[in-house]
């Protein structure tokens, strides 16, 4: 048995071995990793590896010559201890269907799967079930019930239009805000702005997505063959999870925003539009709202905030969002946006 699991630095030569081992096992190195470890044989050759991103375990691989030796167990144990040391006790992972049984033996439980592609798992037996039970307490029987899922990065009049339309056509709207941190505008701020922006709509109920609805920024793509495969698989996993949430809340339809300039979003919406009726659900794709001839876009708003041109996008924002970014409360978020943008472009 190999006793030592070693941390591997991002820029080290050992990281080249990580990439090579993953490649041998049909896995691409994930772009979102914040810790990587490995086990080496006596000759210094990497024979097992695993990584983390926030509270997820990723890029788990064992050399085919050493499978069945308990190395994956060592890697998982090490990563679990590492996560516990930084305060993460709820852990999630994505694995190939062929590996799901091994992960179950190591204490992970299935949340949802995309047949032939991936299985989404967590280390709490009733985690997702408990989440659905909490949601079910807000269910209103005998009503036309819809859902909207959004990142709201930040909340714009485009988001407001989508929610307002759903609220006008249904008795209840369950609005899910993606909880995962995926940029300089924190979840706390995004949730605050969404809640302020829909406060006048009494039939809208806001929910945190917890870790169960996955942001495209944090979705694992490392064992999928190409970008289209990534989008289709994320959409399929989203629907597998959403179908269970819809059952808990009695949701009948989901509203999504059209984005004709984004091939990724178009493909995502197309997958949902095709698959949701097969699940007994309706998918409503809503045309994007425009302001003064411009399509309202959160990315346009973020760019304007970075450039110190908030007034140029005022017509894209609810008054509550505008006041936040124009006032003293928004100063830390504006600074974070500017810093993140500058790091990317320099």
C-alpha cells in the first residue's frame, strides 16, 4: 500500500503528470481546481490523483495498472480530510456511471444522473431529499405553478421581465437563485438584489438553489468530449435534478430567457424545450427584453460598472439594483468587479 498522498502545486512539473494520467483515463484537466493531490510510486511516477474545487471533488483518477489497490480510497480520504480542515463537511462529486458504485462504497449517495454520461453525488444520505422536503413546505396545492432559475449577475430589468411574465401567467412562481459563488458579485448580494427587485410580486417565492442546481461556471466538464457535449450534459443533469424539485413543488412549467447571440444558451434551451415535455413539464422560452434598442444583458451591466459608466445602463436596471451600485453599500462589489476584470485582461 502506498502510504503518502502528496499535495501538488499548480505550476509544478508534477502537474504535467496529473494532466497525463487524466488523459490516459479519458479525463481532461478541469479549469476550476483549487487543490490537487496525488500518490507516486517508488520511481516518482504519479499513479493516482484527485482535486477539489470549493466543496466538490474532481478529476479523480487511478492508473489502470494500479486499480484495485485501494488508491482511490486513499485519495478520497485525503481530500475529505483536507475539505474538513477548511470547514467543508458537505461534499459533492461528479463521476462516470461506471465509477458510481465505487463512490457509493466510499460514502457518497446519488442525487441524479445522466445515463451514459455522469452521476452527481453527495456525502449526505438524505441531503437532497431534505432539501426537497424544505421546498415542499412552500407548495400551494391546486395552483398553476411555475419556476424560474437565474444567476442574476446582477439582477436586471431583463430578469425582472422574465419573473413578471411568469407571475402574471401563474398563481405561484418559485424563483431559484443559483447559490454557488461564480464571480465577483457574491451570492449574498445577488440574492439581496433579486429579492428587492421582485418584492412587489406577492406570488413569487424566492429559494436558494443550494448546491443542487449547478452554475455553468462551476459545472464539471473534465470527462466530456467537447463543448457541445458539456452543454447538453449539463442541461440533461439540470433537468434530472429539476424534475425532482418540480415534483416536490407541483411545478408545471419553467420560464427561461432567450439569448440568440449565445450558442451555448441556445443549445441549452433547445435541450430543455425538447426534454421537458417528455417529463410532463412545459418549457417557456421568453424573448429578451430590450432597452433603447439594446438587448438587456447582465454582462453589459458588469462592463459598464467596471468602466465607471453606471448611468449608461440605468435603463437596464430596476431602481433597487441601480441604487445599490450607485450608493455606498455597493462600493465593495464595484471594487471586486473592477479587480476581477483587470486580472482577466492583464
